[in-house]
């Protein structure tokens, strides 16, 4: 008899334990379903690759799967995972696990209402969790945990207030200590996450400040080097100007040589015009041969007491024998005077390669930059509208031309190499060609130069 009673008692205990375990699994599974459905509607509205991956996994997993595990596995959305953990804190409390289905249903409804009230201002939660979506989610919860049967309402006001009253009455089912512990844990996690972000932000700001300081140091060093180079350039330019004032430069010597050549050329042209021949040397030799050598006889000496005796003239035959035969000289036809080379100078042209005719000069001036020449030996005088030119400027003005090379050099010259601040002079590689059009000299072929 006693054995029979003991067996019945054990059976009753096992059945009660099984019923309690089943109720616990049902309550926790309902919370997992709530968390999964909320996470699904949230990630459905986020257009991002990892969010789309999480959304697909939530759709493919079964009912009651752990949404937080999927979010942590994919990564990149820990903020949403934290909020889903906050929503599912209810299932980890002992009072909730021990609740009946009706009480657990009411507690889940309250948890969803509090979550929506807290985060509805966030567009990622407020818009997806609209009343229609919440109704669908709660319908699934009602299918898992049937709610308590509501009494027949006497009016519309009573009907609308009945669910609120049920939820309010069931608040006593969850212990305040458990909720307070969950809130403290959440706050601790938020504080740790905030501290981590502050450390990251501090590191980034430190890197930016350090990079800015290094850049400032390099900039100041480069600025000091540039100032030193400018001062050295000004010093050298002043020294060059002083040396030019103290001693005539090579340009003045070149001008004096050119003036001497022009004077000699003018004297030669006058001799050719006077003799009327293109070979003045041969004509001068012929004139020398025609000149009669006149020998002057000495005057007779008269002594005292003697009479002056006139010398008798020599016979004509002797004179005839002495006279030189006449030389027949052909008078050549005077050829035209040979053409001379013409040299003149121009300042830099405009951007179209045209030189101002009013600034043309026959000598090198401080503003001159290009030397034009019409060479007679090459036959350019037959076509005076074509001239060759080259870059030629005073050494003291070369620095200015290099500084403004885009306007003073490049319209008429092209270079073999690129210009740098270390270049101080220009070397000619090939003369350019200019043509005279409507009284204006224009660049036809640019000169070739090299910066050195």
C-alpha cells in the first residue's frame, strides 16, 4: 500500500515538473519570436549589405530562433543587437518564466509597448513598428500564449480600457529587483561602449593633430628655404647690377663693334660707287700702272762769273722711247650695290605671337628680348617679309623674362626641357622664323631654346 502511494506521488511530481518546464519553454519561445519579428521588420527597411544578409537569415530561420546570435555572427550592427537584447531581457527573469500563458502574454505586450515608446523617435524603429505591424506580431504571440478571456464590455470606454487594466494588474508578476538588475546591466554596457567610442575618437583626434603639426613644421621649413633663395637671388641681382655700372658689359662692346662694322661697310660702298666697278682692288692697280713716274731734274748751279746755260731739250725720239704705252681701260658697268644684312630688335610679342612695330629698335635696349635678322648671304633680302629671330636679352633682365616666361618667352619659343627655379639662363637651339604681314611681324615658326 505504501509502495503504491509512493509511486503515485512520484508520478504527480514528475508531471508537475514537466508541465513547469514546458511552460518555461513556451514563455521564452514567445519572447524569442517577438525579438525575431521586431528585428526582421527593422532590418527590412535598412539598405545595406550586412543588414540585408541579417534580414535573409532571419527569414530563413525557424520560429523562435535567437535573433541576437544572427546579428552578432554577421556583425556590423551591434547597436541593433543591443536593443534586441534589451527587448528580450524579459525571458531571463525568473518571475516571467514561472508565469502562466495568460500572464506571460500580458507581460510581452507591456514589454513591446515600452520598447516602442522609448524608440519610436528613431526612424529605424518608429516607422517599421507601426500599429499594423505590432498587431501582426501580437497575433503570433496570442497564438503561442493564449491571452486571458476578457469580460463582456458594457460600453466602448470599458472595452478600450480592459487590456490596459489587465496589463496593469499583471505588473506585479515581475519583481522590481530583477528589472532593476537588468537596467543596471544595460547601463553598464552602455557606459563601456561609450568609453570605447571616446577612446577611439580621442585616438583619431590625436592622429589628426599630430599630422597637422608635422605638416606645419614642413610648411615652415619650406617657407624659410624659399625666403632664403629669394634673398640670395636678390643679392646676386644687386651684385650684377653693381658690376655692370662699374665696368661696361659685353653688350656695350658688341654694340661698338657693330657700329665699327657699319662704318667700314659704308666706306666700302662709297669706294665702289666712286670707281664704278665691283672689283675696286683691280681698278686701283690699273690706275697705279698708268701713273707716269715723274723724275725731277736738279736745278743748275750758277757760280760767280759764269753765265747760266739753259739745258737743251732731249730729242723727240728719246721722249717717245721713254713714254709708256697707253693702257686701254674698259669702263665697266656699275653693278647695283650689294645688299647688307639688316638687324633689329623687338620686345616680347603678345600672346598671339605678334610684335609691335612701334617698339622696333636698331640697338639692344633693356626692353628688347628678340633679335631679328634679314641675312643678305642667304637671300633673305630678296624677300624682306621673312626674317629669322632668336631670344637675346640683357643679362640683368633675364630673371624678369624667366619669371614671366608664359607671356614673354613661350609665345615665340618652345623649350627642350621644363623650367625649374634652378635655371638661370637660356641657350638657343634653333632660330625661329617670322613673316611681315600688314606691317606687323608675326611668328611663323617658334625658336627652340633650352633652360640651363
